[in-house]
């Protein structure tokens, strides 16, 4: 709680967990791909002279706290009103059309993900999605995501609704295994779903490890518990009265879209409060 220069990964303490899945298939059997295209309105206006980008995500490791997370530091001025451009990993969608595809996870994608035989979900029970989204740069982009097969169609529908609402996302990509052990930098903002890891501060699996949770714009929607803020540089976004693009707020289009497929929002929790987190399991 799910992801260009490498984005920040929240440091995880060494864990010993019991394997409960079969070995990784050398070549997952392809499932029929599903493609959805929906026409929405005119794309938001863009300017030809964007401000220079002075912040490079993932390049400034933080000192570690005793709990393994990075030290909580004030939000850098460059990130107080976060609007970093998206670096395209996949071809952007054509014009103002939303497009989504659902397929079996390709072997090369599985290999660069966090999936391993000890994960609580079989590789064949995951699906590879490509989804259109609007960036903070006002342009349409294509992202990628691994989700549980049971929720794939619903997630494609959710992001179609967010595209229609022009809710901005900075980045959407599959989380790599190296990010789980990388030094914390506290500045990541990747929207993602499947990550084979335990829940924060616990030894039990997170809903992300089943592909049944999605984190949306984590930096704009930080996790908080006591003095802990994750990502560690996102303190400027703890004050929800100062509304900025990318923030998820009670009753907004994002919360309604996930609620429409039966997923709940961690922003309604009190301790912790997980504003980025949407889940099919309630956890």
C-alpha cells in the first residue's frame, strides 16, 4: 500500500513467510484479451511551455528510522503542489479515447514483477491490464497494472470513470522486486495494485499481495499512523483542507467509482488512515 527513474519504495523489514502457491509458470497460458474503448469529452488544455522539472524522483535516499521506514521530513517546495510530468512506458491512447485491455500476465511482465512462488496468489490468477489515464501534465497516457482476475473487469471500469472525470495520475506501472528492498526516498507517486508484500508493520499478507487492492497517487494521498507518514516526504498532503489535483476526498469521483464495484476506501479508517488505498477485502 501497491510501482523513469525508480520510484520510492517503502522499506520493508526482513520477513519470513510460508509459501502457499505453486511455482512460477515458464509461460502462462494466454487468456482471451479484452479491449474496451470509450469516447469521452475534449481533453484538458495543455500549454506549450511547461515549467522546468527540478525534482528527480527516487534519487535522494532518506536516513532510516528504527522501524525501517525513512525519516519523516518536511515536503520539499517542489512537491508541495505536485504536478510532475509522466514518462511514457507504453504508447499513449489515441486522442480523447479511453482504452483498457485485460490479458493473462506475459512471462516477461511476471519476471519483472514482485511475484514469487511464496506469494498467496497463483500467477495464473493474476491479470495484466493496460489502462488510459490523464497525467498531471494534461496529457493522456497508458499505464499498466497487475490485479486479481476476479477484479480485473471492475478495475478497468473504475479507471474508465476516472479518465472521464479527468482525475490525474502521475504514473501507473508494475512494481519491481528491487523496489521492495531499495532505500526509502519518500517521494514515490505510482498508482499500482499487485505487490507481493505483507501489510505495513505486520507479518500477514497485504490485500495487495492478492491483487485485491489499488493505491492511487500515494504522494497526494498519504498513509498516516501516529507520527508515521508514507511516503515520508508527503506531509504537505496530510492537510486535506487544501485541495490539490490528485487528492482523493470523501465522496469524490474516485471513491464513488471504487464503491460502484464494491471496493472500500482506506481514507475512512482512523488508525491508520490510508488515503491512497482501495480494497476489495476491507483491509
